[in-house]
């Protein structure tokens, strides 16, 4: 593989690292799309515990080109003048990254892997740019069902006992009666509840379902992956299907629940588990046969570089 650090975007203010297969043009033999990797919350472009580095090198080993980069104002990328809101700027940055990877490889189609808040940015960018062939969203857009709440109640009863659980539920009921209830049919207010770096509350289910329908009608591949430590908000395999069954989209949206990994994918086993799901999706988006799961754990260990610190 070849790794090249570069500046791109407006005034070359964005900084990223291309990770290219050693093939003509760097696009990979037969690959029809490249993969965009970027920040998870405020984490540098290497990703949580260097996940993006490992993933990019594994992709190159499968013949798939990628770019991992920092959104404006994060990591090594320059801040903007603030004239555009943060979420709109993130979409502009993702579009610039697609252009940069396209210029390096000749590719015109791209898959976006959105980790945590990156899931929101990926979804928004896909709505605005028809070069997006697929989005894979990790730990974003979680919608509870009655079963979710019953499982959550059971968990609280086991952990805290009956009296503290009743006290907590009573306090929540009083807040709703006081008029502070979230908008109907909306997702849990995760940014406030968990403090995990979500950029905004999720839209109402109907609005999200309509947005997904728009992407599916454009033949965009949509995948959602959920980890196990957000158990209060996503806690069983079929939750997305149950939450969205009345919208007629669940058969076309791939969902995966990984109860044994945490939100920031701590540990080598958790990283392997996630990468084993991202690689086949990437191969499918790129028009390649997916690699066998047993061959996923290893990644090329050497690289040529045209700039210092290509692993960033």
C-alpha cells in the first residue's frame, strides 16, 4: 500500500492521509468506490484507539482506496471563519474529501463510515451528494421501542432495586407533567443523557425514515451498527426493525447489534469485531467480493509515504 498525507479543500485547510492499494492509479483492481474515514466526535483522524488507521490499511489490503481526514477545526485541519454552521461545514468537508480521493484515484463513488457524531455527518452528506454509494453509521440514530423500555426497566431493577427505580421513574414522570417532555416520536436526547459527543438530537422517526427512503431510492446502501454499552437506548438485535416497521424500509436497511463491544471500541477484540463488519460492507460498496471473516484481522504492516507521519 501507499500512504500519502496531503492538504485539500478550501485553501488546503483540511489535512488527511490517503491510503492506496499498490495498483495503477491507486484505486484498486476492480474497485468502483473509495471509503471516507474521519473524526469520531473530537478524536483525531486516526480514530478511537487508531481504528481508522487499522481499517484503512486493511481496506488497502483488499484493494480499496480510502482517505482518513480531520474535519475543519479538529486534529490538524485549520479552523474556518465560522460563517457556516458546524454541521453544514462538516458536510462541505466530507464533499471535499470525496473530491480529493477522487482526484487521487479517478473514483467517482464513495462510501462514508460515520463513527458516533460522524454518523450524523455521513447521513447529512449523503442527502446532499449523489456521489455517495453507501453509508455505514456506528452508534447514531437510536430509537427506542416498548421492548427497549421494558428491557431497560428490567436492567434498572436488577442493578438498583425496586425503590430507587420507582423514585427515578416518578421524577421523570413529574418532569413530563411539568411540560419538559421530548418531542413526540423522537429519539432519546442522547447528547444530554449520555454526554458522548452527539452533535444534535436525532430527528423524529418519520423524518428519519423519509430521509432513508430518499437514499434507498437512489440505491445508496445504508447500514447501521450499534454497540452494547448504550444498553439503555439500544438493547436488542431487532430494535431498528421494530421501531421502523410501519415505514416499509426495514428490509432494505442492514442493522447489526454488537452487544460485546463498547462505544469507543476499546481493546483489540472489539476492534477486530467492528472491522470484520466494516470490511465486507466496504467491499460491497466498492463492487468487490467481500473477504472471508477469518482473514480480516491482519493488515499490511509496511507503507511507502510521501510525507512525514503517514500513520496519522
